[in-house]
């Protein structure tokens, strides 16, 4: 594990965006695991800046990459719903690239029946079939969640429907015009999914509010579900 500490957010963001750029440049058929949230807005913005020449033309071909997003809210999965992670990805990244939208994957499309712990084997199989994820981006919640694997998640967890913690609801509901509309459930890649499929994993944490969670993550001697 390599830990890089940056004084300025911009430098951390640029470092992560450069890893993404280099990954696709070295393998145009890369499989990327994508995260959303405030952390990745500037990362994708920076990345888009890198791929757009001054004449507006793209200097990096993304048409052969495949992407898997880490998570998606339940019942906010509609492409046009502003708070959906599909909408986020399109708004912050996809629309500026020549990415093939048919090769973008979100863990939400397989069931109308979002029971907690319902699993998503088709999503898992698809990642397995393509040979895993070359570069997986992760953020971290102030309560330590990864994807939407809330504290208490098993190291053997797979892609499944989860209940969000009150802490996560409190933070993320700020994105909803009416905070009460914030979903209570989401579908997330599991810890096992992330660890087994990710060939290179880059976790980005920006700001002091992530410090406590990050210290616990980095200092843990073994897997700590919290
Ligand atoms: C989002 C995700 C979440 C976020 C985390 C941090 O796809 O997987 O784990 O990375 O909630 O969110 P921000 O970046 O908004 O602080």
C-alpha cells in the first residue's frame, strides 16, 4: 500500500486524474471501477481537462474502455433523475468523452424487488467475465464506508442491496432538494467484489473531515468491519 499526502486538494485530485489518464493511455481497453461523490467531481473535471486539447478535440480515445460504477441508489436509478449516480457520471465525465455508453455498468438494473441483502450475480459475473477491474477508484465516507459498505460490512460481502446508515443519510441528503427524498437503500459492490476484482485500487480522501476514518483504515492491522 502506498500512501501519498498532499497539502493541497488540487494536487491530490491531479494525481488521481493522472493515474486514470495513464491507465487508459497504456491500455485503451482498460476496465475502470468508478466512484462518485464530491471527491470525484474535481478528479473527473481534471481528467477531462487532460483529454481535451485546446482546439476542443480529444487526445485520448475512451471508446474501448468499460466501466463499472461502485454503487447506485435504489429508486433514484433513472438516468434522468439528477441525484442518480448514472446522471452524475454522465454530467461529470461521460458526456465529455467518446465513451461507449453500452459499456458503462451500474449495479442496479436487475431487480424491481430491492430487498436488503438481495445480491446481483449478473453484475459480479460480468466483472469476472471481463477479467476484473484494472483501476478501481474509491472514496471514503466520514463514517468509514467504502462504496456503500457501511461499518459492519463483511469482508465476504458481494454486490447487494444495503440499508444506508443514518450518518450517510445525513450527509448525502444535502444533495436532495427535499432531504426526505434521500433513499434509505442502495446497491453497492461488496468488499469482496472490490478486493478480488481490483487489480489497482486508488482511494482518494480530501479534507480534514475524512481524517479520522482514514487513520482507522490505514492503521488497521487486519480487516476491521467498522
Ligand atoms: C460513491 C461512493 C461513496 C463515496 C463516499 C464519499 O460512489 O462510493 O463511498 O465515495 O460517500 O463521498 P464524498 O466524496 O461525497 O465525500
